[in-house]
């Protein structure tokens, strides 16, 4: 049993910060908790190339992430394994609800005071954190301490590099501000007992299969997928379908969105999503995200579902499932596969990296560097994989520790060459809000799908135009 499968994980997670407001209120009282209005308290903007001297006094190294099983897995893993090399250190992974995650971190950044040392950032958050001057440049430290050649270049770039000349492409001359913590992508989860052992190979075939399964099994819906207006849920769904049908989100060189996302391929993707996929989704699913999709799959209510790999461990828990009374019985009914292709071979990049707050005290910045160096070692990455994590090192991804840890782990290994990220720019939060709102409205019948797509294109273009530099792209 991995940490992600343990009963009670979600209950423990929800006893953490229950709203982003709790974090925001705390901003005004953090002077004694870490950071200062005086930048000198942080030790500067750039991490040293060599690991600073570490204290032997008790230290609590604090992370800030969002509520989901990997957060508890990381805390448990670190307090078991990192203590073997640093027994005076306690790791605390504090969490907030997913929709509050960005604001919980960046509100503290804006106040130039943080009660966390290591913020876990989405790949698209890096640009905002860098341009705000809130996280350390760790380029020299990485060159001296991390085996960069051991990583897939895409993952090293996505979880740490800024700026990105081309989203997801590693540039040896670009600076690094983070290192991979957790890789992730979508898996297609399907009912082997209802549609057969072999998963659909194309998106069109998948839709046809889901439709037939729904017709043949009264009370069971064809598809479950993310539609919520919270976090990046609805936007990731549209962006995935957009990529599969050969569309692009933008032209980073020309700094152009309008006319790109809403071109013929983009319109085709919106039509498929709203007029072909949505009718196969359960009634009342217009604001579903990770938990709701998992519940529908576990309760036998859908033929095919899409979800982030790192979030699906509970599907094999008999206490949460109606598909069987044991893990083996559930696996007789559930299959896990990479996403189907269509006009293009695209899957969404998930996961995130770990970074170091500029406002953390010097001794905890030093401890954060020590933790990063330790965590990125080959043997530690394999142990993280065995504990339920998704590593980014190539040797860990191909290791038995990872491939045998969960029946869906090979899905990630096979998906890495197909990954596509969004816009890695400081304006990401504004761009994603526009897209989420409009895709969600189209899915729920509040807006004409093509009008929604044109609104996305025009409003996102206006954001880039207002930025003055096209979103910080070189």
C-alpha cells in the first residue's frame, strides 16, 4: 500500500488549512515566522553554488501545497527518509484547497513575508514568482549539485526554467528557479468489463466507445472529465482536446493568441468537447474536478474517465469503491491507458516543482537547498517512486520501483514524450481565469461554445498585449 492509498489521507489533509483565507490573514503576522521587509534577511536573490553550512539546531522545513494525497505522501516520506541524514529536521507540508493554492502563495509573496520555505509551484507559476523577485535563482547550485543529464529535458525545463524560449524546451543558458518534485499527466481510466480489455486508440473511437457503453448500460454515463471553473480544471480539458485535434494555444514567437486558439482546429476541439463529450457526462457534472471524477469511477457510474495520475490512488481502495471488495477485484474491472491520439499526439503536463522563498531565513534556505540536493539523488527518487510519488529522473521512471508501484505508472513513462504545457508566463493566472470561466460557461450552456472561444482569444490577447513584452517570452 502506498502513501496515496492509505485510508484517512484525505481526512488528515482536510484538517490542514481549510481555506486560502487562513493563509492570507496570517500574512500580517509573519515577522516572527520567517522573512522580513528587509531583503537582507533572505540572503539575497541567488543561491550559492555550494551548500551552505547547516545548523544542528532543530529546524522545521515548511512547504506550501494544495490538498491532495501527494502532499501527505511527501510529508510522510520526508520525515521518514530525510531524517536519516538530517535527524534535527522536521518537514511540514501545509495545504490549502486547490482553488486557493496560487493566491495563498502569491499573497505572501506580495507582502514580502512567508511562513513557508519551499513553495510548490505549478510550472506556469514560475514566471510570476521570478518577475516578482520572490524565489531564489538556483542555477549555480544546480550546476554544482544536480545531475541535470539524468532528467528528461522537458521536465527539467517545465518545473524550473525561466524564461522559456519555447514552452517546455530546455535551454542550457536559461536560469533555473526550481527542481522537479512530482511529475504528472492525465490517464484514461476505463471499464474493462464494459468496453473490453483494449482501450480506444483515437479520440473519435473513444467517444464512440463511450457512447455505445452508455447506451448498453442504463444508469452508467459514457465519460467523466474535469469541467470546474476552479483552478485550471475546465481549461486543461479544453487544451487537451485542442492539442489532440491539432490545435495550438498560441504562437509564442509572435506573441499571438487571437487567431490561433480559435482557428479551425480550435473550433473543432470546442465542438467535440461541448457537443460530443458533454452529452456523455453525468448530469450535474458541470463543476466536477478531481474528487468528483474519482468518485464516479469508483462507484461504477462511468465507462471512461480522465484524471491526473497522482490523484487516483484511492480508486483501488475497496472502502471507496463499489467495483470490488479487494484491489484485485477492482483491477479486474479498471484499466489504465495513455490518452488516445487523433490529429496530434498530445497529453497535458501536470505535476510541479519545488522552489525556495526569497523571504525564508538564511538557515532555512540552506536547509531547503540541502533537501533538494538529497531529494534529487537517484536512490531517493526511486524510493519516492516506491512510496507513491511520480519522479522526474529518467532512471527512476524506468525503474522497477516506479513501474511496479502502481498499475498506472507506465502511463506516465509512456506519456513523457507526448507532454504539452500551457503558457509559462507571468500573466498565467489571468490567462487561465479567462479560459476556465468561458470553457465552463460553454460546457454548462451559459454561453455559445464558439462565442466562448472567441472571447477567450480576444481577452487573452489583450492580457498579452498589455504586458508590453508578450508575457515575458524571450
